[in-house]
């Protein structure tokens, strides 16, 4: 028989009527975990473990806020939710749609890890991959967006949250992720790092933290052209998201596949941190920037998801065929 510890905090005793209620609950934030070995002195580096959201990624927040906004505007009734996605946003939308009994269709890049496609289908979503021969070498996510927009134009069956243009994506992080980081660090955070995908996380958190203390450095992590880092975008080779707020970003740090893979290996082997490729990319860039700038104080790097949804990436990391 389990017993409640005498020192348990209210957040540890939380019970939820729905999994959706766990997302962005200020009494039970996703945790910050300190890097014990890889952080360069004199910086304390904390990782915001967004894979502890109920559907496994930071995109749970954007999906919840976007669907709530659409529901408030009366846009969901009788519609199928349609979204181009590299995986995590689609998974979160599919899960929330499953809870609401609402149909969902995901348009995904052909290169998306098979594990994420399986999860989408397990959650009841229809999955449509992009062609493998993208015209003119276009980025697969741009092709997915074009296909989704075509389906949206040709049928009134669909409604699209559009994570790249939807201000509720950025608002989710302004109203939940940013306040959590500020509270968890007691306002001592000096640097915040986040990868650039839709731009919602770095823009929303950055806007919130800058309003609290304009001297906090907000640093976006962008992969180099030709990268293979799922979930992140190089803004030279793909469309720039409308919600990206460059005004709150102090600096962009670039990262490549090799640096990401090496950081993923070290995170797993030395920190037991089960970070996926976008997590490893963010931390590879953050640790390099902090070391090169001899930065002191508290740094927070956002970990969007875990390696547990990317077994193919783990095989590559380990050198397995």
C-alpha cells in the first residue's frame, strides 16, 4: 500500500480529470534538470524537460492553445483538423482531437521518423506523407504545407490550426512556458536557448522574459542549410514562420548534424538525458556559446522532446545499421 510522504507538495498530489488539463498547469510545470557534467563553469545549465508533457513534447502547449482558440471562435464544429507537421505538433493535435472525439489528418514529410508516424496513426489520425521527389529540391515541410493548403482550398471539410502562422502558438509559451521558467529559476535566469522550428517557443518565452528583465539574453538555435535535424528549420532554405518574433531574439547560433550527433551521444552517456535530435541541437549550440562567451549565471535550454520517439536517430547515434 502506497503512502503519501509528509513533505509532499500540492503539485505532487495533483489529479486530473483529463490529460489535457496537465498541459500548462502552473502548479505542476515541466521540470528543470541541471546538467551535472557537460555545463561549462561558471554557468549553471538547466534543461527544461518538455517531453514530460502528457503527449511527449513541447508542442502539447501549442496544440492546446491553438485548439482552444479555434473552439472559442467557433471554427471546429463539424470539421476535420488538418495540419502539416514534422511529428510532435501532429501527435499533440491528434491526442487532443482523440480526447474530443474529433477527426484529424496530418500531412507529414516523407523523411519523418517512422515512430512518429506510427504514433499518429495509433492516436486515430489519418497520415498523408509528402512525395519523396520534392520539386526543385524544396524542403519537405514546405511541400507538406502546400499540400495541406491545397486540401483546405478544395474542401470545406477541413480546418487548419497552422502552427507557423497561428499567434496562439506563440501565446502558449508567453502564458505558460515563460512564466514557468521565471518562477522555477526565481527570476535568476540570464540566458534562454531554444531551437527555431515554428518560432513559437523562442518568441513567446523570449517576449515574457524580456518583459521581466530586458537584460536576459534570448538565443535562437538554427541548423545549418542541408541539415537533418527533425523539428528545426534553417530559415534560408524554407519559409520563415509568420509568428517568429526576431525582435526578442538577441542572437542566432548555428549547429550542424555532426555537432548535434556528438552532443546526443554525450547527453545520453554522461548525463543520462534522453534528448532527441532537436534537444541535442539546442544543447550543442548552447554549451558552445556559453563556453565561448565565458558566461556566468543561470542558463535554461529547452528540450522539445525525447529520443524515445526516434529510435532510428538513436541507432545512428550508436553507429548501428
